[in-house]
C-alpha cells in the first residue's frame, strides 16, 4: 500500500509535487521466516534455524573480510568505509578508516520480480494502534501556554503524544473543543499560515537531494550565505560542514549519503534556526543518536527555544526537567500535569516513570 503525503517544508497549495511512500507493514522476524521456510520444505524448523544461523555467520564473516557477498536472484551485499576528508594520499592511515554501513544492490532478476508489485491507495489504511474515531482521546484537557514557555509531553509508547502534535499542526482536526494560537482558533486559519509559524524537528530526519546549502535554506530560499552560515554555527553544524569535500556546496542524496544520523539532525535544526519561527515542536528528536552528539543537539535546542513557545515530546525524562509544564499521557489521556518537582512530589505515574528510567 502507499501513501502520498505532503513532504516537510512543502506548501500544501502546490500541485504536482506529492510523493508516494510505502506504508510499512509488519516486519518479518527471524523466527517467522524460519517457520515459513520449514512449512515449504522438507526440513523442520530447528534445521532451518541452524542453516539460517550459519548463513548469517558466513555473511558477516565475509563482509568483515571486505568481501562482497552475491546471492543469486537477490543481489549484492557489500561493506563501505569512511574516513575524515584527506587531500594528500600520503596522509591516509589505516587507523583513520572506519566501517560505514552495509549496502545492498538488487540484481536485475529481483528488480524485475518487484516490478509486478501491486499498490493500493492507503486512504483507509490504519496500523493496529492507529487512531479510530470510536476511541475517545485527550478528553477534558484545558491548557494555557504563555508565549516563550516550554511544554513537555511524556508517556509510554502509543499513549498519544504524537496525536497531540498532529492536532497542533492540524494534520487532522478536533472532533470537539478548540485550539487557539495567538488568539486565533486554528480551524479558522489555513494550514499553510499555521505551519509557517511552527518549526519542527522530528525523530526521523528529512533531507532532499541537493547541496547542504539548499537543505538548510529549504524554508527560506532567499537566505543569504551569511544567514545560512550563522544558522549552521548556532546549531553546531558548521564545523562538520566545513570538513565536507565541498563544504556548503557538497551534494547529498535524500538519505543523507555519508552523513551520520546526528549530522543529519543538526542540518534539520539549522533549517529551523534559519527561519526562527515563533513556535517550536521537538518530537523525540534525540532518541536514536549517540550521547556525545545528543549533548550538542540539546545545547542547540536550548539556544533555539529561548523566547519561543516550545512543545517537546520526549521519552527520556532527563531532557525535559526544565520544562515549565509537563503533560503526562497514558492510553490517550492526560493523567497528570505540572512541573518536574511537583510531579515527583505527587508520587504518581510520572514519578514511577522517572524512577524506572534512572534505576536502569
């Protein structure tokens, strides 16, 4: 199935620029794969697991030896490496070269087989835990956020944190009640005018094929070089950009090429810092990056949030202790509300979450 949403940064009035995206289905896990193979062969499930484990070991061993692995009818697996930018070949040292990723190149047979893949429009598609109109969410919530305040939204996976953000951004509208921004009811505003005043940094980074400069200036195409560099410096991205082969003119793909997850995230922060919108939404923005990079990003966030109304969706409670208001969600409802100290003193669900994280 596919879905063709508006890409981040795209104006909803623009036509002819929608993109298809496959809606992720259930991941086929190792156990289930072995079970399927056993059902279609004369081998029992234990024998299949043994052979699959040997296959995995040989695949990893060959890749670690630097040897590509070709599987007939599937394609080629091969390791890639990276090293800091070096202009003089004599300066290359083995210890400066590191593993980058395992790449895969599909063979012609697989591509031909996949060309018959059938697609359906995903209008009525819902994941098992997706929102349904029959399930009532976020009832009896009254919240006033003064300009420049920080609101954190916390809770276990699937509790409704992202639903709250989707309502703020009008990715879908309220069934009842109202949301006002600067005195204006959001349903009376166009989605474009609302979103032009909100900067978002999400867990999943979004880049476009083009130069580093173009990616930072995506929300402000007429930005000067000085403005772009200032935004990159403010987000701690300038130093790694200068180390790239062509600096700000380095061309990257939609996947970000050889950029690390943290570097891609810093580019997204620089993009928001260039526009400096009055409102910010940070949705699990540091959940998949290393601790060293997270510290840099948190510092960039702190700069970015100064004087701006901010909504922070977080799993790690250590990142939101300074928030002015913390909304604690569970099963689609706000069950507690207050600042870090008052919620700990209350000894409720937030306190339990906090203690469980710091006991690990």
